[in-house]
C-alpha cells in the first residue's frame, strides 16, 4: 500500500477535465466523461488462484474485477480477459474452465466478453479489464463521506483467512463453500440499493482489508471513521483460524502502512488482524446519512446481499483516520 502510494503520487497529473475520477484518492476505478449524461468507468484486476477448482476461480476473479465498477455506482458493459497460463505444464482444459467461470459471472452482470489477452506464465493468473457506464451526476467515490454518517458493509469478512487455511491444508477445501459463495457473489444488488437510497460514498473491500479501505475513505473525505469491531460480520471459523496463526501477510503490512493514523480501543489483537486482512471480491462499504440507514438496510436485504451490517460511524477528523473499538 505505502510503496504503491509513493509511486502513484510521483506520476504526472492528467490535465483532461473529462477525467472525473483518477488515481488521486485511490478510488476503485477511473471515470471519464463522454457527454453530459454519460461517463465510462474503467478498471483492471487479476491474480493467481485462491481455490483449486478452475471454474470457481474464474467466477471469483471475474466477480472481483466487476466489483470495482459497482463500487463507483456503474453498470458493467464489456470486459476483456487477462490471462497468464503455463501451457507447457498444465492442460489447456484448465484454462477453458477458468474462462467459462469468468464468462458466467460476466453474463450474470449483464455484460459481454469482448476478447482479451494471454501470456505464457510460470503460474496461472486471471482477471478482467472492465468498462462500465455511469451518469456523471451519480458517480460514487470514496471521498464523499460526511461527519455523522454511518457505514454499512454488504459482505462478511474472512476470505483471506479461509483461503490461506485451505492452501496450507489446515482445512479441507470443502470448508471453503461459504467463502466461495461470498467471493463469487456480485455486488450488483448492493450497488442498486446504494443508488436507490442515495449514499454519500462507497468503496469495495479487497486487498487493503476493511481497515485499510476504511482508511482510504476517511482520508479522502477528511474525517475519522470509528469501526465497531463486534458489529463486523465474519465468515464461519474466521476468528478461530486466525487465532491459530492463519492470516495473510497483508494483514501486517496494511497495519504497518497506517502507523499512527490507526488506533484500537480494547479490541482483541487477532480480531484487528482479521479486519486488516486482505479480502477477495469483498462487499461494498457504504456511507449513508443516519436517517436513511434503515432504508438502505431494507434495500440491501430486499436484494439478498450477503450482509447489511451497520459497522461504523463517521466522526470529525482527528489525529487518527481509523479507530476500532
């Protein structure tokens, strides 16, 4: 997180006024205005397999890439596949299953696969470059959070811990059923609910974990976010496995990046690490006015999102961007 921020800050700033959202605040996707009623949303993401089943891996990777469009309030339109594959070491049928899984999630999002690019690689990698559409006046960013808002999370935390445990053989892959369902679930319904109710800000929870992405939201908005640790939904066995030593390296690095901008008040240290742990295709984190919270929760439940949990409140800016209590 820290090294990437330094690199991005050193790049020249685009001067095109039609670039409505760029890299300044580490939003989930870029947004470029075409005309008064249309803007395109652009994102790209790919990674190695988290699960052994190639079809499920394809679904998860595609849902993860599509999530960035939903986090901006957009509608996915077309995608390009990005593939790294060791074709001399593995049967090409495996790649076919990965692409089939990705195509299934793209179709579920109402988008189309327009092509892609592949390279020979020493390990499998898959993801999507996604183009979506959004009205310029309805863009969701991570920088609109207001003092007094509450934050609602739409998926439980735990994919990093569970997938790591399965890779290490600590749990059988059959125990990943919940995590696979959560990771492959689209954030489409959460986006629709957010736009219907009128949230102030949004982001999705991925590599920087809940704490890291909440920090980005707080930093971009000039506020402090206080997370109620007890209110954060967790997948089954997440905390148990974490206490047994199963967390990704990202948990420590995400916390190290925050340094003195993060504070914890009487919270189990291992729960802190879980909340900082990298997630794949996590839920949306939505900032909403207090008087619209129930309406948002009802709208999320109506669309059968994995969670609709009020987990944090927004406070005036202090020395810490994130407080977990």
